């Protein structure tokens, strides 16, 4: 029998055995966010299209080529979120989160959707961890979000993650820079792709982010934004570097780094993975975005990290993950009465936080024991008429084969089980230590 369909191109299923690894990574990032005072936000998977046109920028690849945009049944244009920041800004304003005072610190674990050519580390449904901070204009805030990302990478065991840093200035100092870029690229129009030709007048900085090899080659000789920074932007950038240096964080200044979204101002950064050859994510400041979306002028900054890429990097470095929680006890049953008793005991085990399982497929005893072996149960126990009559059953240690008799009355069973399992754990530990 053939499947009627498969997962859409550019998407993946995260199945048991892999999902546990994702949970480990997500928990590290959530923990790091909490340590730094960030709280979780969850926004809709789709937004009104105008949010991304205004917020992300109509000259970006994301808006021009990659968005999943459609009309709903009411004739409104909506878009599956291509990134997390614009939606977080809208939610912050709409829900008045600023009323509790600044800074507003938010994080999210979310999926984003971009129609692009699937390849290693680049999917059409990408999974992202992101943070946003609103109301903090000081350079120490830039350093904080960078440091917390690097701290999480370190906790995960990633050893080859770098930091590339740049400042792309403010709207004022970018005016002269745009002029210089226009002059440079106009003189080389014949070497630019059609998309970049259209960007030449509207936003020449986007040419610096083009993925076309010929445009990349032309861009190598383009003027550098760091030569056009105003006094305030230069001082801000210098302070960011000083704070990072104070933490012993190494970084590389990359004057060509502009990031792929139009809302960025001043500090921008990326975290390249040496083993993978591409960035695990990045971010920066967006001091004009809140106002662009409809709020009062409010500084903002944040980052987005690709969880898909981070898992690839962990695999490439052969980082070991903790063993997933496995079944402590499997209760095999024979007959309806025994099954009912097994169900009762199973419920008590779960109430005590002990992972346990029993048969729900109507299998025979042999098949049940085979299944217990497959799921790696530490102990097994068989219930039948004899056990029910005696009120006791044998608990078998699947590693040693040792058997212990325990009560199966609801009141006594848990105590007996905990005693036996604790003794087994202690014996095993003593064996390995010896």
C-alpha cells in the first residue's frame, strides 16, 4: 500500500529518538533565557502581510522571494511568519507589555516558513529559538544578548562557534553610505543580477547580502559601512566590543555583514559554525522597528537561532546527549482481572512519577515480554490468576535476572517496588565503582 502523500518538500518529521535531542537543546535555551530575565511569548503562525512588508522590508529576499502569502476567505492577505521579530513587536504593542516597564524581555521557540531551495541547513519550515529586548538602548544590552547565545552554545558542548560583528549605523550615517554604494555599484551595473539592479535605487545595502556568486564578487570591493559611521554609532559599537572583551569573548569584525532584513540598525552579528560552513543564527539592533509597526520610538534588539542547524552542528561534533527516560517497570498480564490490576498499579506508579507501562494491544505473555525488552524496561512483573490469588508477584531485574517478591496490593506495592529498585541501583553503582 502506497502513502497518499509525503511530507512537503523542505520539511522534516522529528520522530522519537530525535525529538528527545531537540528537547535537550530547547531546554538549554529556555534555561539560559530565564537566567537572563526573558519570558516566553507565543504568537500566531500567520500575520497580516503588511506587518512583514513594513517590518521586514520590501527589498529583502524574504519579502521579495520567500514568503508564503495567500488570501483568507475574507479576502485579507495573510502570510505564514518568515521570521519571529515582527510578530513579537506587534504582540508587545498590542498587549501593552511595555506597561510593566522597560526593558521588555521575550523569548520564543517557533517555526518559520520561507519558500527557498532546500539544502543542508536550509529548510522551508525552519525551527527557531529567538529573543527580543525592547526599551534598552545601551551597548551593554547588545553584549548581553550575544553573551547569552554563546553561553547556551557552550552549555550544549558546541566548540567551533565563532562570533562575527559589525555596525551598520543609524539612518543618518547610512545616508552618505548609501550614496557611496550607489556610485560604486552603478559603475558596475553590468555585473549585477536582475534582483540587485532593482535594489540599486531602493536599497543598495541589500546588494551586499545577495547570494549570487557574481554579485558577491562585486561586493568585495564595495565601500565599508564602518568608514561612514557617525560619532554616536562609532562610540556605541566601540562600547559593545569593550563589554564583550571584558567577558573574554573573542570576535571578528566583518564590515560586509549586514544581515538579510531591513529593520536592523547599529550592531549586527552572526554565529558561524566552522564545522558546517554556515551561521547557526544571528541578530542585532532594530531601533526603528517598533515605531515602524505603529508604536512610540523604542529601541530593540534580539537574535534568531536555527535549531535545525544547531542539531546538525551537535551531530557533526559528535556531542553526546543524555539517555532519554525509559520504562522502569513493564507489567505483563494474563486475563481480564490481571489486566485490570495491572492498570491500577500502573496508575499508582505514574502518580509517583515512575515511568511504567503495560499491555494495551491484547498480546500474549511471550509477545508482551518481547515488547518489554524492546522498550528497555529495567524491571518486569507478570500478573496472572496465581499472583492475584496470592496478592504477590515476582519483580524481575532485566539486567541481572534477579527476582524479588513484592506485594501487589495498591497500598503496599509502591513501597515494595521503590525498595527493590533502590537496592538494585545501589548494587549496580557499587559494581561499576569496583
